[in-house]
């Protein structure tokens, strides 16, 4: 496009050539001017309408404000519902942790009340000289998420510890560490001794406990009864298998109270003290055998548990 300018002040006519870039630039400038003018007119109209307190404009503004408030309330409601759900999950996790803590305390020999699981931990300190900061909704949600992950991790760790404690406790209950008779005292120890019948030096494979006739004989550990019968030398005899090829033997009983195949718990009454078989008087002969070989029962009876 060529534009020719003619004027009395000019000695000769001037020609201005406008290309496509110039036209695009002019079009853009015109569009910006129109948009700016429209925005200014819209602002002035709303400002004038607000000053004049026109009902239609006021209704329009209130409707817009009401819609924004409803959006904000809906957003807050959704976040509150999500946080309420997360709070319920955390409460369930805390209850699980309290239960696990109570079990672990009992397995470890503590009294649960000593650890005060049902009380809020004491916290305090001086007022910080630094200015405080309000917690935003996003930061609060992140803290909730972090706390949830920590609770999950602590719960898994405590669960593993409970399993280990339970397994250790079960193993201890299968080791013969409990005295088979109460208030009994040794009348003959494990090892070499003079045989009371022939006067020869002989190896005694167990421990003899002096006790009155009919005194309850208790299982030194939990297990399965594998023998309950009369033996020519041991008299009325009971054997209990505790696993790991570990067996306890209770001999010279006046009465047997269990049968082969019975499952007995630690401390259960399995017989009564007597003097049947090869015995000089009323007592309990107690043996511990592992892989068929006799072991010194005193080594087991001195173990904790």
C-alpha cells in the first residue's frame, strides 16, 4: 500500500509505503486499544452503577459473590471430609499401637500402667522469641500425610517386635526350666554316685526330689506326652517331648494322670509323687534327655523363665 502526501509546505509530494508487517502492527494496536477501551468502559459502568446503587447491578454482584462463597465452602467441605477420614484412620492406627505397646510391655515384663499409654505425653517450654507462623491448609495436609506414614512405619516395626517376643516366649515355655515339684529338695544329684542298692559306683542320669507321697508332679515345660506306663526300674513313669529332640522324664510316681498323646502346658499336673519301681523311698526322679543322651537338669532349672 502506497500513501502519497501532498502539502503546500512540502516542496514535493512524499510517498509512504506500508507493507504487511506494518498493517499487522496497526491491526494489533487497534485491537489492544479496543480491548482497553472496553475494559475501561466496563469498569466505569460498574463503578458508576455501584455508586448509584442500581438493583440489577447489585444483584449481579451478590450472585457472583454467592457463587464464589459456595465454591469456597464446597472446597473446604471436601477437604474437611478428607481430613476427617484420615483422622479416623489415624485413630485406628493409634489404637493398634496402644494395643501392641500393651502386649510388648507384658512380654518384656513391664506393667502397662508404668508406661502410661493412656495419658497425653507431657510437653512444654518457654515462649519462642521468634514470630509464629500460621499453618496453611496445604501444610496441614502434608503434616497429616507425614504423620500417617510414620504411624504405619511404627506399627509395622512394633508388629515385628511383637512376633519376635512371642516366638521367644513360646520357645522359653518349651524349655524345662520349672521345678517339677514345689518345695522339693535334692536327695541325689546328677552324676556319679554310690548306688543305694548294690553299693557300687554308678552314674545317676537325673535328679531326685524329696517330697511327700501324693505331691503333684508338674510338667517342667509344655509339650506332648510320649510315654505313660509302668517301667520295671522307673515304676510309674511319664515322658514329655518338648520338641528339638528334648524330653523330660518323671519317674517313681504313685499315680500317672496323663496318657500318650496328651498335650500338656508348662506347670500342668501330670502325676503324683510315689516310690514305685527301683526306689528306696518316696521321691521324684527327674531327667532331661536331648537326642537320647542324659543332660544335667540343673543347667535347665537355673535358666530364667
